C-alpha cells in the first residue's frame, strides 16, 4: 500500500487525483495541503466517506504529523519548489504536477533527490495524449530542424509558459537546436512578439477565455508544414490515470526523471 500525500489536494486537478488515489486499492490517501481548507477533513470536502484525511496549511507541519511515501506536488510554482525540497530532505518520493518550474529549479531538485537517496518524477502534463504529442514531436524534430511551440490556456493561468510547454521545449532542444533564420539583433519592431526563448526554442503563450489547456508544436520546411496539437477539455479526469501511474513508478530509480514516458513502455 502506497501512502500518498497531495499538496493542492482540493484544487481543480488535485481534487480529481485525490478521488483517484482514494479509490485505488493499492494506495492510501493520508493527507493533503490546502491553505483554504487547512484544519478541515478532506474526506468531507470531497465526499469520500466517513474517514478522516487531515488537511494542512504547510508542508513543514504535514511532514511532522503525517507518515507518507509519496508527495504529489500540485500547488503553485512559487511554493512548489520549497515543498519538494522539504519532502526530499525527509526521504520522501515526489511526483511533480505543478506547472512553471524552471530547468534551474529541476537542477536543484535533482541534486537534493540524489543527496537524500530518493526519487522525483516531474510530469508537465499527465494526459496520455500529451505524452504522445511529446514523443511524436521528438520524432519530427529529428528530421525537421525548424520548429516553435504555442502554449494556450485560460485567461487567469498565472504561469507563462506552462510547465507542459517548458518540458516540450527542453525535450526538443535535446534532439537538436532549431534553425534561427533571423538573429535577435537583426529583428525590427517589437522583439518580444517573437515569444520567449527557452532552451533556444521559441515559445508563444496565449491566455484567453474559452481556452482550457492546449499545446501545439509546429514544424516547417519549404512548401510543407506539420502541426502536432493536444487539446484538453474542462474536466481534470484525463490527468488522473497518468498521475496514478506516476505514483506507482516514481521509485523506480534514484534521482530525477522528467516526463511520464520515462516510466512507460513504447
């Protein structure tokens, strides 16, 4: 039985995952982190039955009062890194679903995981279709050296680019650096309109009402183009299956792994 603690367990995605963990016969949901609902019973909040699943307002307090095997980090980027590092220092395994952490953040996280002989699995997006988008985009990047990323989300998403876009840029840059047809110092007009440069990949973030979460990798050759796109719906349900798999597999090696596909067979 894997004892699971979810930071952000009452949020949009975290609440669905909480239900998924609770209903999984191989897992036990032992607590959650939520400043809004601190001191309450997660079982009552999410109507999970008559048991008691405590909700805490800080990771420090949770670590002192609850025994768990895996932390699932599903909060906000400004608090996520600190939560992860505290859990790693206690030897906990960590699954990261929080969006917005940088490559530098993950360098520090990997160092802490190795130092404390434990594991981190960082997944920018748990949806199976996103995993496939990443794999197909990596295949395309081997043959097409001209590519950019477009990241779509709702108007109040605070992190830009999304964790999914950051992860995709990181992965594609490992295949090859995209062609720069015009150097930045040669651009005329508003240079920021070309988007952010992440790992030498141009990333454009759109934040508008009517969008949930979408990611698109676009490739171009003379007289031909390729677009690979994922679109999510309004429900967080597609992320649950992948997150449960991540919880099961996070301890498969010491250190940091990035991407759900790193623990899947293709």
